[in-house]
């Protein structure tokens, strides 16, 4: 949840956006136009950059920064820029403008826009094992630019979708179109990612092949790209494990702009072999330089986005916190916090305070907007008048959903800093336990003192050297995770299951 003040959002607008986006988003996930994959050894076609492509990238870049929480500065920003320029210099567009940006996002993602705009997130940088792997990702994105893939896939429309996808999350529980509900049901984390561009299978393979060629020409080990794709597979498998689901490495992820499929790993390995990479190659990996660059980098959510800490959400910049009900997991999306559990889903957001009576706000703005989109019943106010010492109001209202009549629960809190904060949920009728859980979550909202805000710090990457006797399990106990610590450490460091540590080996840890 971004630290910036949100625009005044209305539920009605969110539902309208959901309906408008249902068809385009479904189209992104459907079969894309296919072309025959390149034959081994064939040269992918590259295109001269057009004025239109450059203008499109220039116009869209500020919106990408806003959607992803801005650029992440510091040494890693300069480091990625240096890698990007080294790779761009070996492309047919060496003399065109290039902009390489590290986005302040914990999501593992990378993408490109027309006009030479290439983005990698903090989450992706942390997952890489060395400079060559990071260069492989950047080279892949450069390949999308030089082959004009982003322009072909109508990036501008896709970016517009990314900008409002978080709003759709709030609409899903209000009985929006079933296709939207199904889309969002695959995980609130998708909203955090945003969908910037989807490419056809042949375009992904073409960008892989271009990326391998570029990193080889720039002096990197071309086998590194396949290594990062395997790291993404391991990350996806771990994420599935943490969700309690299963993982299929051959499945194309609907939401991933760059699915790490087994097919792509095999293709990248073949391209690396043709480029002279693989075992015994003398090409650069530069792991020590990479680890030095990411030392101290924020891991997970930043202070500007707020932190999920167990069952609590803490925002040190906006100085508030609340607790999710027992059994609910918290996802920090760009403009909303989503709490998901067997008891349903709770959406938290905020905006500018328009002033006036809070009960009137619920009745005339919030409930009225719901009534324009679905059948509603009599609004019933709850006895809530203050939460955490702040003025508050809460209400229940029957609403018609896809599953029948349910109760919409609305709580609004006036922070005193020119902001309103809202909790919204839909609970089954005649289920006092579910209603009580929702109300406990809203009632836990409170402001942080200045000392509490200062004490709330993000996690960071710490690089340590393994000593004799150190194991993945023993080092994992130094990280702040409450489960799957060793599995997380292995994925973060590219260690296969059962692979031991060597004395003197450098290891990435996540520390408080």
C-alpha cells in the first residue's frame, strides 16, 4: 500500500472498472497470435526504433513509476544502469536512448516498454545469484525492445489496465462479473504485480534468444539466463508451497508477464550452447560484485509501502497499524490491503477526507454507490463511534451477490491527518462468527506513535560468509521468517534441495 495519499475512490467506479476490464484481461490470457519459433542458430529479426515507439515509452514511463511505487535508488540503481548500458551497446539500437530502472517493488518481475525503457524490480534483483543472471534478465527485456514486441502487444492499453487492477480487487467481492471474480480468485498477489505486457510464446522465445546473444557478446556467460529461469521456477514452486497449492513447471502462469516454463529453460540452454556458454566456459559471472551491490538492499515491502508482519500490517510513514483476524493472510497491494481467509475477504484502503459526518459518508457515498451496481437492502448502522481514539462509523447492508444475498460490512475511520481509512467485507448472513471477525479487524486499527514508526524498519539483504559447520538450516534461523526458512534461503541463494554449504561461500540472508 503506497505511502502517497490516494485519490478519492468510490466503490461504484471500482465496479465499473471491473466490468470494463473483464474482457481485455481475459483476452490477455487467451491464445495469443503465434508464429513459428526460430530454428536453432537462426538470427531473430530486430527492428529500427520508430518515433512512435519512443513517444509511447516516454509518455508511459511516469505512469509505470507511479504504479510500482517509484524507482529504487542507491548503489543497485547505478549498478543495473551500468549493466544495461553494457548490453545495449552490443545491440543494433546502441545509439538510441535507453533507460534502465529498478522499481521499488518486492514482486519478482521485469518488463520493457517501447522507447528503450527496461525495468526490473527489487524482488527480481534479490532472486538473481550473480551479475550474469541479472544481465540475462536485462538482455531478455532489451530483446523485447529491439524486436518491437511491446509495441506489437499494445503496451499502452496494458499499462492502463495495470493502473486500475488494484481497484478491481475491491469490486470482486461485490458481485461483479464472474469472470472478474475468477480472475482475482487466483491470488491477490497478481494485483500487486500488475500486468504490463503479455507476449506470445514465440515472442518470449525470441527475446530469450536475443538476450542470450547480447549477454554473450557483452562478455557474460550465456548459460546464466537459463540459470535465472530455473531460479524463477524454484521461486514459483516455493510460493505454491507457502499457499498450500501445487506447482506445475510446464504450466504457463496466466498473470506472469514472463512465465518460467520448462520449455523456456530448455530453449535458453540450447541458445547458450550455441553461443559458447555452459560448463567450462570462461565468461564472466561477477558474483562478488553483484553481492556487494545488493548488500543492504531492502527486501520485501519498503517503509513507503508498509509492512506485513505476521498477522499485522504496519505503515510507518502513514503511522497506523491493524491486525488481520485469526486465519486471514495479508497481501499488500499497490493501493489496497487484502486480507483473505476461510471467513472471506476484507479490503482496506484509504483516501482524502471530504469532511462531514461519517454516517452521511457511508449512506450517501459508499452505500449509494453500491446501490447503483446491485440490489441492496436497508442500511443498518452499528454502534461504533470511535476506533483507536479516532472518530469512526460502521454499517451493515444486505447486498445481492453472485452467491445470493450477503451482508456488506463497511467501516470508515477519520485519522485526523486529512485522511479516511476504510474496511470493507461481505459476510454470509446469519454467521455471527464471520461478522465478529471482520469487526475485530477494523477495531484493531490504531495510530502509531513517533517512536513506534521509527522502530518499524524494512527487512534488508545481508551477505555473510559461511563458516565451517554452517548449514542452510542454521543460517536460515537468522532470518525473520516464521515458516519455510530453509526453503526460502535455498531459493534465495540458488541452492538445490540437499545441497550443502561450503566454508567461505557467500550467502544472502534476509535480516531485520
